């Protein structure tokens, strides 16, 4: 039935837990910045980081109020770059990336594939399906986490929201993927754990949908998906996608 499978990442293929209030996180990040000449107190750094993230998000909404991009996305590396600049340090791109990744490592409490994910992806590909990733995520985290988990090569195309300036459920994000790879939407299915971003967004784009509820799914009523799984079941996902 389906020629093309479009996957969400976090909460669908990858089980992740992060905690930005983890003990010692801001002390260690402040120490990292001080190594590079940007002296911050831990709580000062935390407040600045949170304010910058919020203001950049709101700024993009304001700039794009009349835009077709209803759900704009920031680039989190811009936050980490500005934290250097506020201490009169002009960082290069590599240093900014390392600062962001160090923060991500410090805040990550769990990062693993759901049981059976690799086998499911392999079976779906062996059945002749095209596999794509459409994820609301940040490039400097996600590209590297996928590599660490060994799944980067599983996909025929990878779309990460921070690289495109918009995110699910924005139709622009879906349409970019569908257009670039000339995907026939009538034989394509979106697989995700978020009823609004993944399922409603995909239905608006004319895609079939498979919803799976996981521990990190939003608290929401079950969406109107073509297939609904009340818990993670990679065997059943494989059956649906390869039927």
C-alpha cells in the first residue's frame, strides 16, 4: 500500500530524555565558556540562555507574522554564538557547535533507539520502500545523535527543521520534502508520536498516517490517524509499512 515512509525521530524512533536543570549543568557550561574567554556565572548564563532562546523565537514569529511559515524555527547555534558575543568573544562556527553539543551532552539523560527500531528500518527498506526523516529538531544535535545511534544511512533524505526555518505542522515543511524528492503523497505515510505536528500536519498534506503513543507523546486525545498504536510496537509498525 505504501511506497514511501516518512518518519518523525524523537519519540518515534529514538527514546530521549533531557533535563536542562540537571545538577552541575550550568556550572560546567559556564566553565566551558570561561575556557574560551567568555566569563559567565552559572545562573547568569542560564538566565541569558533562556531569555535569548525565548526572544529569538518571538522575534521570528514577529518577523514572519504575515508569512506562509506559520511555525518558524530558530537555529539554536545562534543562541550559543550570542552568549560568546555578549562577553566580547567572536567565536567561529566550530566553537559554537561544540558549545551547543556540550550543553546537549550535559542535559541528556537517555538517548537510545526504541527496541526493534534498527530491525524495522532494515525490513522496510528491504521491502523496497523509500525512507525519509522529517523532524522538528536542531541540526547541531540531531545529525550527530543519529550518527551516534547508527541510523544516518537508513534514510533516502533527512529534513531537520532548523535547516529549513520552519517546522511541523507547517505545510511548507512537508511540501519541501515532498517536492524535492517528488514523493507521491497518495502512496506515502507519515509515522509519528505527536497528534498535531505529525498526524494533523501530514493529513493536511494529503499523506496517510500512523500514530504511535509513546512515553514522550504530548498529552492529547488520540488523533484521527489511519493507524493507531497505543504503545510502541515495532513489529506491528513493520507489518503495517510492508503490507
